[in-house]
């Protein structure tokens, strides 16, 4: 039986009968993104756009950022969300997260149908779309882009055996197994499209700094050490859009410089500043962009080298003792004030993956000492914590003071981001020992990054348990929604209360602020790394 729906809820992504089909179908008109959150007050800074604006749009949006991406024109090589935000004006995906923040909706695709019985996925594309260099957007372009991902080692296509053009505007993928995340992986995370012609004619070096896509803006110049300049795409496929004349992104080497530019009125939006600076901007009345429950929320905390032989944290009682020894709620408050939301598990409180029965580790130093004595560490021990950047150093400094009270000496090792990633990524070239800062997505589709058969983060130094991996298999493959729901609850109990494999502490997203002149930017509204440049206006 073939079932078609307009939006596929991620919580039940493709969860239909094991011998049925499902479809993600778009309307003839492109969906508009949701609005940004309202300002908590009136900005003290003035905002004079670099171009005159009207009620119908116009003007140049000026963004200043304290983060630098490694490349903005080749999504298959993206390593973080900096690159995605910087390239969004030019690049678009086959599908995107819907306004409800839990669904997948077609974008460049018109319809996506998955047949769970025959193990196929058919992607029907919108017709009449071109890349900004004039290259047609069609099935051959999708095939080229999917091959870019595969050639660059992407794990988003692990269950795809092959794909082919079955029409000028139709691509059929043949699956090795049914996976609830197939559409998300291939059409959202692995669905960003660039011009194959531009890539083939210019090669990696040019493409990495020059995004050429189907988006509402054209990149006219880029220097990833200083600025990225976009101008309106006059041939954009959505009639009447974009509203802005252009976008200018200024990239700073530090957040202090970015803050100076923003507060002086020389920028409309600031990205990737520190938590302390975010609290200052909040007090000054700038509008905070985005939504705390946007898809792909980040969980911060730490994990342990539980699989490293002779490490104190290879003992589950030691791991639990460390968690009991620190006041996680107080640390969350100290780190982010009201900007962070406390959690005791790998889930957003109130979400489908959140288990109300998880006890977690409320502050109890006496319990910590008791567990340490049982594990043979009554006199304490010395252990290392690894992080990157000032915020993570401050985080571990707070933890250090608590652990000292129960006899544990925490030595803090702050490394650059490349070294940090080499330690936490399974494909890296170094193990971590002791504690390492945890950055994990609090949604079930990304639990497989850390747990399961082929994890990509932290797993080289973290113990793996068969019963945990069995639960991730249910979450990933089952077409029974009740079975998945129970597996999610059991999963949280196992990794937190029973094995204490990780210690999540708070939910955070990228903090972004704007003057009151910015409306409908969509920044971190539906997904923490996306926005809607075509809809954005200056008023």
C-alpha cells in the first residue's frame, strides 16, 4: 500500500508498516519558514543599513561573526554548522526541516517516496530550477552531488547500495536495508546541492570558498579570513524573492572584535559570540534569534574514557561518583544563566526521547565518596579533562573545584579545535583519556553518532554495551512506533542510570542576536544550523 503525506515527522520518520511505502510530498508553492522570536526589548544600537530599505524589502543585511568556517562551497566536506550558515544564501537542499521543527519537508525535491518492502527511495525534483551559473538542476545534478558525499566518506549513505536517474527529474535510490533516517540523511543532511559544472571546471580549491547553488543569492567574493559578499540572485526560482539586495558577512578572529562591530551599529546580526557576551546582549535588549527547541539541539556535558584499560573511569562506580560530586544544575546556571536548559539525559526535557523516570545524578558529595571507596579510590586520584576554547575551560574549571572536594584532582587540557576533534572523532588519530567535553545532538536520529554499530564520535575511548547497541538498532530500524518509543526510554536509562557512559548537563544552541530591524531571518528557528535568507527583511 502506498501512503503519501505532506510532512514526515522525524519522531516517526518513515515509521509505517514494514511492507508499505511512505512519501514526503511538497505543495506547488515553496513553504515559508517560521518567524524569528520577538525581541525582549529595544536595542540601544542604531541600525543604518548599507542600502535603503522599503516595506517590500531591499537593503544589505550585515552579519558579523566570531567563527570561521573551513570552507563554504562544498557541503560534502563541511565539518560544522559555521559553513552551513555562511553558505545558506547560495546553497539549498533537497529537503529541509519543517516549521514544526520535527518534520522533513521537500524543498528542491517535490516528492520523496520510500518503499520499505522493495527497499527503494524515489526522489522527484522540482522542474525549471537552475544553479546560479546556468547549470540545470536535474537528476544528473543530484547524482553528481550524492557522489561527492560518498567520495568524501560521508556516513549518510551507508544503507544506499546505488542510485540512478529514472527520469530527467527523478532519482531512484536502492537501499540495502530499511532505516528510519534515510530521508533525513540523504535529502537533508546529505542533500545540499552545488553546481556540478562549476565544481568540475574549477576544482576543490575554488569551490571550497565559492558556493554556487540554486539559492536566493550569488556569492560575488569570499575571503574566509575576512568577509563573504552576496548579491541578489535575479533568477531565483521563488518568484518575488529574495527581499534583500545583498548580504555581507564579516568574519572576525575573536568575539571581542565581533561584539565591538555589532554594538557600534555596523552589523545587524552577530553570530558565535561567548555565553558571557550573550548575557550582555540580552540585558541590552537585543533580540535573541532562534528557538531553544530547534531541531538538532546540542547537549553539553562530558563523557568518559570508559574503554581505556586501567583508567579510573573504566569503573562504572567511579563514573557515577564523578557525576554525584558535581552540582550540575548550578554549573549550568553559572555557564549560561537562563540561556541554557538543564537536562540529566541525552534529550530535551519534554521531547519524545526524554525519559521522566531517569534519576540522573543530583548533587550528593557524600554518595560520591561512598562510591569512590567501594571502587578502591578512597584517597582519590588524578585525571585529565580535555576541551577546546574559553567556554569549555570555564566549564571544566567549575567541575575541578567540585571534584577536589571529594579527593579527585582534575587536570584541564585545553587544545585547539583540530586536536579536540582528532580525539573525539572515531576517524581521528588520537584517543582521549579521562573526561572530554561532550557535544551531542539530543535527537534520536543522531544517537548513532555515539552509540551503535558504526559510531563516529567518542566511541574509540568509550565502552560499548550490547544491550545499548540493540536498543539503537530498534530506534533506527523498527517500523513499530510503540516499540521505538519504549526503546528510547530504555536507551536513556541504560546510558545514564545503569552504565553512566555520558553526563549530559544542559541544552544549548548557537547564540545569535540581532537589532530590531531584522525580521524573518529564520536563524536557528527550525534547525540550529540553518536560516532562510530568501525570506529575511530589514525594516
